C-alpha cells in the first residue's frame, strides 16, 4: 500500500529575544518569544533526504535577531509581518510558499524611586531599571501565503474578578446535580482572548496601529467584564466580544476562553461564625471552561477552535 506525505512544516520555535533601545538615558525594552514555521516545496527533504530546498532553522533564528537590529521592534504584529514577508518573498528559488510567525510579548514597567534617591533630577523613574509585569502575555500570529496576510492577536493569563454583580440559577437539575443556586457570587476568570483583523496587506493597504489597537481591545474586554451584570460566564463572554466589535472597526472576530475560577464559600458554622459572603476557598482544579467566538455578520471565522 502506497503512503503519501501529508501536510508538513518546519521552523525554529521559541526564539527568546530582548531588544533594548538606548537612544537616551530613558531606555526602552521589547521582550519577545518568536516562533517561525515555514511550509512549501519540502517533499525532497522528507522523501530523499536532499536538503537543496531546505532553509536551515538556524538561519530563521539568525534572521529574527538580525531583523530586531536592522528594523527594530515597534510592535509584535509589525515585526511578525516583516519576518513572514521576508521568508516567503526573499528566500532563494521561492521554495517557501507560506510562513507562520507566532509571538508572545512580555511587558516590563519602570521601577519608580522617590525623588530623594533618584539619580536623575526631577524624575521618579530610573531610566534603565524595570520590573516584569505580572499580568497578561500579549500574543500574535501572522500567516502569509505570498498574497495576503492573516493577523490574529491576543492575550493570555489576564486574571480578573468581580466580587458581586454575578448570579447563577435556573439551570437544569437532575439526580446528579448538587450545585446550589447563587444570587450573589464571585465571578473570576483567567482570560485568553484572540482577535482577527480585517487587514490583509494587499495593494498598499495601511497597517493598523497595532500597539494602540491592542491597548484599546484590552480596555474594552476589561470594561465589559466590569460593567456586565452577569447571570452566567457565557453571557459575560458574549458581552466582552461584542464590546470589542462595537468599538474597534479593525477587528472582525473575537474568540475567548474563560475558565471559571471557582470561589466557594467556606462553612464557618463549626466555629460558631456566620459567613456572610466574606470568606471563600479559591479552587484552581477542576474548573468550568467557557469558550466562544463573536464575529461580525457575514465574516467567516478564521480563529481555530482548539
């Protein structure tokens, strides 16, 4: 029986790169984890062992670092677009037909110091000292096939909580249901969000302001979470996605994964105490996982369901 080589791709994963800008005493940092994956005319590499059409993964790694110096890193999306276009359009003999660039960006903030101890008069910041932010990780995925781009940005590990304005009741009950209805509960989740842009990079189409777009999408996700009186985490998910689409014209689709970080009231009666929604046990396993996509009417969703 004959065997057929199916879909294949290769590249260098998790290239950790820190780009420091030293143009003044107030330094800037970009901290990225970049993964490159290429697809194209690679049958011979698998079937015969010939590497004539193989761009070494070490070369893709070197390109990431060289581009960080030559072009700088203004945004994860812009840097991904530069890399993807280079690998597809500039590789010898045109053997690379498509490129996927995945990037995680880690944020840093400046360490503030009192005026009395600052070495720089009139400043409360030390221009070269930073502390890693403990909040979300920014993500992006850029796919380019030589004709058009698909850019999906996002964030993960953004932990949020509402201590009230959340209920859960009226659900299906059967012989295995033990969950008590809740009319005032904690709602907490660790947001993983991805959003797809309408940008395709054709005919000189201008790129969105990637950094501003990220900050504004994040803002609308948080505001929707805070302002929604929730009867279910599903309802909150829809409100968050809708809020983004209503306010960011460059975004066509939002996909959210929201694990329900359960907080259970602790029984204090054995100690002669009444727990008036004040003391909770925060459970990290197991958890409900709520997932869903909100997209514009007429748009075909492109964010994978995994």
